C-alpha cells in the first residue's frame, strides 16, 4: 500500500504512512485500516488493539536486534518521522511514493502471530513477503526507551542531519573558500544556523566530536571538523523533534 496523505497535506491532515504500513503488513486494503494518528493521541493503543484483533502481537525491540517481521521508524529525508515495513532484518517496503526509506532507524516494532486458543503459535509465513527489497541494514543504536520514543537520539549517528551554528572563524573561511573557487552565494554571518550532515563521529557517547558537511545558501558546502554539540556558535545541535509522521 502507498500512503495517500503526505506530511505536507494542504488540508493540514497528518500523514498516513502508519496506516499504509499496517495495511501492507496485514495485506488489507488501505480503507480497511484506521488512520490511527488522525484519531487522537492514543493512536498507539488503537494500532495495537487493531492488530491484536487480527491475530498479531506487537512488541518494541532494540534496533540492533534482528526483527523478522514488523515496522521501523525514523527520520525521512523530508525531515519528518516516518514508518516503513520491515522484514528479514531490512526495509521491505516504504509506503511513501518516493520509496526512499529512512535516514536512520530509531525504533523497531516486531509483529508476531498471537497464540491460538490452544496455546500454539499459528504456522505459516507472515502475509507480506519477507524477501528484502532494500539492502541497507539498520545502524546499531542503543535500546530505545518506552513510548513515546526519545528525541534527540542519545548519540550522534553517521549520516544524521543536524543543525550547525556558524562562528566568526567559519564566516572568514567560507569567504576565502568562495573567493578562491569563484563561487557566489548568500552572505553568511556568525550565529547563522545551517543544515548539516554528520560525516564522521570521533569516539563514543553523546558528546563525541563530529565532522560535518554544512550546506550553505548557494552552490557550495563547508566542511567543519571535530565540533561538539551545543548551543553556542561553532557547535551542532539536533533539530526539533518532527511533529508529523
């Protein structure tokens, strides 16, 4: 199933990636599955009850453990929290029309068949094919806390998108870089916040210094090395937790 409502819906409706993912996992028509997120803050309980009534138990698990069948959550390239289908330890289907998947996996929900009345687990494969369609393994992360999921992530992750605040030295270096490369772009000032991607993490822990590729308002980027997380100029920070799905 492909979601029919995107996160930037002009009518302000929340995206229905969760509805489409559940429909795909249970092989149901999209219209047969509630738009859980649109029905109120207790959407998780509604989803669990819906799947339980159809013979499936749901259980959150650490992302570094193998998940045979279920759902993964994480940030998408559109900057919002997103749900995809998971099978055989990999993404098996992205309900978004782009099919681009997640930037990183932050939560996993395993779907297992509920025991029958006689206590035996039903035989047979899950309804959706477990043949992986994506070859990207989930990056190991610490075990997530109980719902609601923690944000920001507990440690910096390679490839994650963050915000970087320019300092005076950066501004001077960007100016020299642009002059040398004959590149024109929007003016930069100390304190400007720019989107960036983590390209190297040096060490462990939440305070590990990182190298970033900083996107500028122009055709160029700027590389910063060994910068710490924080709120002052010359540091990076996680963006605000996305409100949509």
